[in-house]
C-alpha cells in the first residue's frame, strides 16, 4: 500500500524532472477513476506526458517507488481495463503523432495517443485507411485499440487489431526500450522474451490445441498461440511469427507502448449496402451464416430495442428510418446491415440484388432496403456506431451491462446461442439488448441490470450460465472488448489451469515486479467485487432542492418491458438531477474532433476536466460526497463548469442524453446563491432591464459607446467588471424596435388576417441589431403574412436567458412567466410564434419546460419556431413562395450551436436554395466560441478565439467574397471581432434578394 507521502513525493519528482502535467487532487483523480465500464477505482496520481522522455522517467520513478503504472488512451474500455489504483498515464493529449508513412509498403508509425479518426483523416488524401474501424473511432486511441486487440465492424474482411500491427516499440518494466517485430529480426530482450514464450507454447502445445477457441474472434488472455495459430484467421499471411502480437491484447500489463507500426489498406472506391428487415430475431441470426457466403465486408445487427431508441432520438430518427421497409409502422425485430465494398460499383450493385434474392430463397421476400447512395450509407453507419450508447440512454437505474457482450460462437450456432441466452435472461427477470458483428458470430448482448440493487448477483448467475452455452457451442468468452475486470476471472475458465499458469509465467517474464496494470488478465479480482463498482452498496446522493424540474429523470425502469415509472418516483434525493448526471456512461463521444459541436472546450484544451464526460464525473462525485464535503458548490465543480459554453452540443450529440448546458444552469443557481453575484453577473443578468434607460437617451448611448473607441476606458472597465478590453461591445442605439411602430397593428385586424404571425423581438436583435427584425418583417409581409410584434409600456418581453447564464434562476422564471403570459393567447389560437435569436426562441422549447412555469408552456413550445424553421415549413407546404433575385455571391452558413442542438440548421440551407443560382455551403463548425457572455469575459477571451480559429474563421477567410450567414447575434459578433467580416442574419439575406 502506497502512503500519501509517497504519492506527493512522486508528484514532486515528476514536476521537477519532466515537462508533463501531474495531478493528485481528488477531483482530478476522480475523472480518471472510471472508464465505460461499471467499475471505479481512484488512481494514486495522474500524469500527462509531453514527450517520450517524460514517460521513460515516470516508469523509472514508479518502479523504484513500487507504484503501479496504468497506461490510458481515450478511457473508453468497457471492462474496467483502464481503472486501477496506480499512476495513470494519459497518452491522449500530447503523445499522438505519426511518422514514416510508407506508401509502397502501406505502413505508418504512430504514437499510442493517436486517435483513429485523426489518423484516417491524415491517410484519406493518400487513398488509404487503417481498417480496424471500431465504433468509438472518434475517441479511441491506437494504443488503447492495440491494448484491447480491438476489432470493428469490418473484421470479416480486415481482421482484428492483431492482424494489422506490424511492430511495437515498448518500454519494459526494467526501463529498456525494446523493439517487437518479426521474430526472425528480433534482438536483445525482445528476442529473449519471444524465445521464452515460444518455449511455453511448445511445452503446452497439446493443451493449446485442446483448449484454444477455434473462432474468428478471441481476445482473452495473451496470444500464446502465435507460434501455433488456433484462430480461423492466421496472425500473419505468410505464417511468420511477429512478437508484437504478444503485446496486442495485453491490456497494458506487459509493456508500455512507445510507438506502433501499422499495416494500412487502400480505401475501397465504392460501397453498397443492403439492409435486411426481419420479423423474427431468430431468423436474423440464422440468416447470418448464409449471408456471409456472398462475401460482404460487414454484416451488422441492430435489434428492435436499438431501433426504437433511435427512432425516439431526434438526432437519429430520420436516419434509422431510411433502413426500414415500413418507415411509418412498427420497428422490425431486427435488421442486418450487409455491406459490399470494392473498386468497381457495378459488381457491388449486383451483390445487393443477390442479397435480396437470397433472402427471398430463405423465406424473406421484399425484406431488403437497397442503399446505393454513399451519404445515406454513411449516415446509417454513424447511427449503428452509436449503438451501445443509444442503448445506454434508458432512463432509470437499470442499464445494459457489459460482461458477456463479447461471447463469440461459430455462425452455424448463432441462432441457437441467442435463443438459449434469451431464455437465460428471462429466467433472471431481465432481457438483453443486442447489436454488433453477426458476420463473425460476436453479438454485443447486454442484459439490463440494476447494479445498485440485485444486479451484481444476477450478473454472476447469468455469466455462469452463459459460459456453459459458450462451451457447448465451442466459442470464446471474450471476443472483442478484452478481459479487464469483468472477464479477467474467466480467463482460467476459458483456457484451463495449465494454460492460465503459462499466462502468469508470461506476465512474470515481462513484468516481474507487477508494475504494469496489475490485476488484469492474470491474478484478477472477482467480476462482482462491489468495492470496485462505480455504484457500490454505500453509494449515496446528497439531498438537493433543485431550481429546475428534473423529475423526468427521477424514475425507475422495468428490465423486461423497459417501461419507466411515473416522473418523480425514482427515489433520487436530488430530485432527478443526480440521475440525469449519472446517465453519462463514460463512452467518451464528447472527446471527438471530426464533426458536430461537442465538446468545444475539449477541442481547445484536450483536458479531461473540460469535456462533457469530465464535468459529469465531477458532478457525480460531488453529489455523492466522494471528493469532499460541499464539493458541489465549491471549486471542484466550478472549475469544470468554467469552460462549458452551454452550446447544447451534448444535448443532441451525446448518445445517452447528457445535457450539460442545463446542468450548468442548475449548478450556477446553487453556486451563486452561496457565493453571491459579481458586478459582471449583475451587468449581464439585468441587461434586458437597464438597456431601455440607455437607449432612451442619445447622450447616454453615446457615452456608453465611448468604451469601444478608448483603449484606456476598455482597460478600466475590464479591471472593474472583468469584461475583456480585447473585445468590442455591441453598440448602443436609440432606434430600438420597441421605440418604433414596427409590428404594431390592431389586434382584431391581426386576428382576422389570413396569415397571422407573431414576431417576438428578443433582447439582442431588438436593442442592438434592429435591422434584422426590420428585414424579417419585410420578408414576411412580402409573402403575405401579417406581422404582430408584442410590446409593453416599460421594457420588453424577455425569455430570461441572461438571468439563466448568471445563475439568477428566480429572476429568469419571472421573465419567462411574463413572456409566456404574453405569447400564450396567440399560441392557443394556433398562431405561430417566430423568433430570430436561436438561443432565445429555442429556450421556449427547452428551459421553459423545466422551469415549473405552468401547463401552458408545452403548447407555447409546440407553436414556437425559429425564423428559418417556420419559413422552410411554410415553403414545403406551398404557403411561402417569395419572388427572389438570383444570387451573385457565394453564401457560407454557420449554424448557431442551439440551432444544431434542435436540428434547425437544414432549414437555413433549404431557404437559401430558394434563391436562384444560390449554392449555399455549410461550414462544418463546432461552437464559434462567443457563447453569449462567455467570449466577453477577460479570463475566457483567449479560449473563445481559439474555438473560433479551429474551423469557423479559417473557413470564412478562405472565401473573402462570400456572404456569411449566422443567425446568432453572438456568432456575428465573434466573426466581426475575429476577422472583421460582417455576417448577416438569414432574414437579411432573403431581404437582399427580394424582387
């Protein structure tokens, strides 16, 4: 047992001798205590190395002090491989470079922290890819994939990780850097270790041949059979022995990877997809053995549970329904995605036809949806990749649990195996959710268990019965995700006591001091050791009176029917808030860089604390008193929330539905109540009130505008308020919408008009950019709509967003209640409510529903629309047919984060396409970085601009003559400050083109 003084000494030495980052604070450790499994163990310390030398020093120090080392990549392992009481070394931030790309031999060398999608983005321009296409490609690191011997959807064509690794340079426990490659070229310690393992293999040859699973997928234990291959697919094409294959699948227990040499593959030029719909799950499983004879590159299963969950998720609904024969009807019991790939399209189209013919021969005529369009295929594969996480979105304490999800059986037994396992689940009053790799007999089945109550007992019993089935059908207990904790104890069951002892000898030869990731593969704990659980028996949540209504999360669920209890019945002392936080299963989808919005702060910092997962873990630990008393309203949570820009990217993109923007509102309400409001909070929060005083006077407006023209004043105000002197402020004006007659009309006349619409003038457009509202009115009136703008004698109707952003939730509720009262009479009559500022109008469909306003809020939400959303719908229904002049400039579109969260970016494209000759181009961006007040704050200005520089500003700079469309006022401000370009609201673009 290492003493705290040892850990502090290690931390000080690492800080002094390396360039890396060292963490020993409880909240930092807590963020590295979990992976995507059910387990949690606090690390002793966390180290983020910047160089290879840093790692070498860390290994030496830890070895000398007897402190274990646990290498970590994306932290997405599902079996607990990356949890442990050790010095956790995070490779993912800095140790992620590539070198020595060989276009002739199709190979490349990468550091272990390289993310798969990042690597493939680099290779794409050469027509190449690394074909081990795991579903977590956006966050999985190559080192982690090698550690687990990952597989992916197309392993039937390309094999597992072990089949695609050519060499590994790795540090051994004694500090030596050894090169593991072809045995015939091996030298030094690598050769010695290889010869030792070879002697073990020869000694146990008969036992290996008797006990080793003869299937495509087997990743348990160490690869002792590289000297006498037992798998359906040989380790190498020519039968040579590659010693790096001893390290693949070793889960960081034998050596610490320095770099990996990978075998690349040409990108297929064409793909086709046939999606087979089944009325019976058994038929789907039975068909797989026949389908693979057509030579597909993938045969992937999606079951009814995943189909239903996908159809209930707005991010996936439209995509998943493209795969269904009956898009408006009930979901089929299962679908199989059957992909064919090659260099010529015509033969692949024939393959899809042959698939349809095969299914007809098997009694399933008309069951195949043919997908030949690449974009449609890509979208469907993205939903399939999100499969596990979609399943984890079940509300309630029962969750699909990983522990037998990797069992692999020969295809001819697949249907019988799944049927028998379904009966096992029923016996234990649960059911399984199924998906994954039907092509190779690996089905990721996860029974729904409540790990806070009787889940551990059921897990043990189900595992026992499942193992009997695996043995009956001559399969492998671990077929893809590795051993870790949940399957570590089953290694001996799989291979028997003799081979298990041989595996221990391998571990001892490589790592005699048990330095690297102890307790994995050999000498493992029990899978149901409750002291290792994320939710152990003693787990308790602090009582909390919440500001927002979280009751929809405060439920329990039925494992068999998946039905949930009434909101508020889930026995959460935090009123459902903690259960919403606990929806994060650590899948790490928020760590992606390729597309979408989340998580913008992580994309800039690459720090675990500044990613949605890190925030959720910190909240969970604080709410359960694991990182100190009063942590929820202390510095630990404040620190992780600091760079959350409330973009709502996670609301849409997190497959388990973690809404960190809403959680930040809840946190701020409690934090500010305890610590008080700053002058800046008050200036921002109360803006909708005092702006009318300033805008009513030219003298006052002019005085306040001096700040933008005086650097001295800007610096003085920064010191007083914390508003950055580097940032311009919106210009005050006296011609606000509320001081004009725009939108004023007799209500009786308005209500009798044929096309009435209410245009709500929000704070930002109404006060600072009135021209956007004028443009919107002109566009609407030109199309025959009668426009009414609600006004009041003092001030204006506000949604309360500035109050929410500063933790003044009670004041926000007052504003929201007033706005609801003003707009509801129109919504009640079916009159559309239109808004120009996405964050404001969409709050009616989001925050208004959890602020305990009254039962009018849902109807208002149903009848509120963004400007583009409303007109796109009207255009589709034939009621909006404007006469527009042809476009003469290119048009770039930047979607506001909240537009992306509510899937209302496409209507912008649809409307601009109404302009003759217009060819709108959507900029693929994350958050612009302004994020309301965030970009004005002096401590955040640099991060704000870095967010903009990732994608948005460079894309605009490349198109100097293009019109730039940005509906968010903060987005327009960021673009103006960043590159001195004036972006326009969509309403202004349409007005420009009116005839």
